[in-house]
C-alpha cells in the first residue's frame, strides 16, 4: 500500500516478472539488489522481486 492506501501489488508483481524475464534472457545466476526496498529487499523482509528470483534459483545479495 502506498501512503494514500492504494494497493500497488499488481505493479510490484509486474515489475518482478519483467526483471525475471530479463535475468533469464541474460542467463543471470546471481544479482545484487538494494537492501530495504519493498521489491528488492532481502532482510528483514524479502521483497517481491527478490522472492521471485530466489524461487527461480537466482542467488540474491543485498547492499
């Protein structure tokens, strides 16, 4: 949800799917994503993009 209460789930999922598609095209096996991001975070909560990449055996590191 954004600050105005709008559900952004669909946008986050669409973006994560696009990242996965690019990663597969480029044969990515690991990546470094921004810590604390709602889409890319790894800890304390796993973001949407991170979760999708991990589910497809792409290793994720955060900085």
